[in-house]
């Protein structure tokens, strides 16, 4: 049950950063929260192809995520949605 609560908190953080990404023509989709506390996301739109997407991911999304949820180890981008 703990993981469900963390996943809900992760999705809430993503909702908070989403407007900043959308302002630049991009977006972020939650993919999964792994058992070892790694958040997997997919950057889409302009963020998916932007050469600065790694900086956006690490300096933006990951830093906010880790500040709000210290249990999170990292945020990583996947390049294809896992079904």
C-alpha cells in the first residue's frame, strides 16, 4: 500500500510541473515507479526531442521530485511508452 501512496504523490508532483513543460510545447507522462524508487517518465512534444531534455529532467523534474519525496532515488526518461 505504501507504494500506491508514493505513486499518487509522484503523479501529483508531475501535475505541478506539467504547466511549465506545456508552456514550452512539451509534456511529461508517468510510466512507473520501480521497486527501487526510480520514477520512469516519458517526455513528449517539444520535450521529447529537445537537446536540453536531460537538463529539464534532472534539474527540473527530478530536483522537485526528490525535494518533495526524499524516498525517490532518481527520475529517468524512457523513450517509448511501455504497455
